[in-house]
């Protein structure tokens, strides 16, 4: 038999053998070498597909999204985790999205204003949705006009998520004082009331979203129906007349505009009886608690915006898009589909956002005494934002010249002539 004569070496090898056996024994007892529970959870989360979702929901909408909708989705889709990030709706967000998507660093999924969709589509910032195999079935959920917002060169780049419009909100006491049980049916009558009783009207600003309903209700227009030409429409005698009516009120200090900081307090003013009428979306009611809502409904009455020859209200809203650079487009598509399902949309409709899913819209029950009723009616007769890639620039031109007109720097005709000419060039480029 072979004998080891080097005893120190034998002792050293023995200790190595014992150490190896100890490690093996420990490994058999507990396959995980991690005892920190947080680290264990972290490793588990790495197994999930995480998608980043940027949105501009208000506080109540965000609460519903994060406490109910996302947890419900993640229960149904345990391998997908939603990272929800809320942003303020402004040009800074838009520019950030353009920059990130251009360098393939965009978030996976974004809820964006429908007016941005054509521009983002034209710039190649979005993932075509018709590349997903079940797209054709999903598109049938929606009104074709709503789907067409995301249509560019035979590709679809967005799914309609929600729509909204505005209503005219009147102070009940001022109407009663003027001898009215219900609000006037025409904008001309509203303006006559304002002049006669020195009642103010609250505008949210001078941007298209704030003023176009007034122009259209007074017979004016922004462009032709196809949004290809502004000259002859924005500077027509009817639009000139409409703007003259508004500037005449403004000169008499009977139009309230937001202060220099942009703070719009017209909803508070119409509740307190300081102004006769303003126009706003349903969120000014939906954000109130029950006591505040009861009080607001006793003091104010929302109705469809007075119409002229054509519908006066614009349909606003948001669409869902997948940004170029998304690391998880398939998971993002799964969440997009879920957010546009009937039951999901009916739940979000509690906040005043109108469903885009046709089945959800049909199932939505709104009683006539609800503050949401005039918004639902208005949405049925409103028109969608212009589908043009240069809409942001058109918005800026329109607002710039309307400000100059209201400030007295340009006559109404001169200001609208110049605005129409510049907008024609932007429309031609679209």
C-alpha cells in the first residue's frame, strides 16, 4: 500500500477536503445563497418584462390607473410589470418625447394628445401597429374616424384611448336674474346678455382649443373641412364678425382671460357668480369630492355649447402609441389592447373620459341629471382635431395673431388675413 510520508501535506489536504464537503452540504440544504429577501424579490422581478408607460392623467385618473387598472392587468399578465410615470401636459413633454424617440431612447408606451399623433407619425417616431398579427381584429373596436388619426402612408400608429370635449357652463343665479330658466340656445344671445347686464364670459385663453368653439358658434371657421386651406375661411367675413364680437366684449372688460401666470380660475368664478359663462371639460366636475360636486351642481349648469350652422365643439383626447426605441414592443402592445377593452374603458369613464371602444360607448349609461350628460351629447356632434403634421405650428400662428388682435396691435381683418396666409403655407407642407 502506498503511504504518504509528508504529514504536513496530509493535514493540509484533509482541511481542504473538509472545507469542500462543508460547501457542498450547505448548497444541498439551501439552493439559494441569498438570504436578503429584498435581493430575492429583485431577482424575481428581473424575470418579468417591465414596460415604461408615460401619461398625463390628472390626479383622480392617475389614482384609478395605479390602484385599480394596473394591478388588475398585472394579475392577468403576471409576466409583465407596468412602470407608470405621470407628466404635465406641455411642450416640454412633447420635445422630450421627440428627442428620446429620435435617438431610440423613448419609453415603451405613451398616452399622447391626439393632435400630436400625425406629427409623430410623419417623423417616424412611432412603431407601426399593423405589424402585430391581431391588429386587424383590434381596430374593429373603434370608430374609423378615430382610428384614422393614427393612419399615415398605409400604416396605423396609434389606438384611440379616450375622447373628451367641452361644455358651456352657466351660473344659475345670473341666468335667473336675467329672466332665464335655461341657458340661451345661441351664442349671439349669450353675448347680448353679457352686454345688457354687464355679465362677463370666461375664456381659457386665446389658443384654438379655447376660442374656436366661439368662432364656429358665431358662424366663423378655421379652414375648409379637409383642413387644406385657411384663406377664405379664417379671414372670411363670418370669422371676422365672430372675432369682432369677442374683441368688443374684451374692450368692455367683459371677457376674463387667465392671468399672466396662466392660472385659469374661470370655473371658480362661474361658481361664485362673478361670470355668466365659461367653457370647460368634465374634469372640473370629476375632480371634486361629493360635497363640492353637489355644491357646484347647485350653482352651475353645464349644457352643450351653442351651435351655429356647423358643430362648434372640438373632440380632444389621447391615443396610445409605442415609441421607436421601445425595448418591449410586444408587451406594450398587450397593455395597449387591455387599456382599450370594454370593461377597462367603462371603469376609466368614471372620471369623465369618454370611451373610444364602441361597445363601451354603447354600454355607458349616463342619466340626464348627471354633469356628464351634456359632454356625452356634445361628443356625438363634435368634430375631431385637424389631422395635420404641422398642427403645433398652426396653433402657435393662430394664437400669436389672436393675441395681437386682442391687444389692439392689429385690426381683426389684418390679423386674420396674415394668420390665414401663414397657416396656408403650413397646411401645404402637411
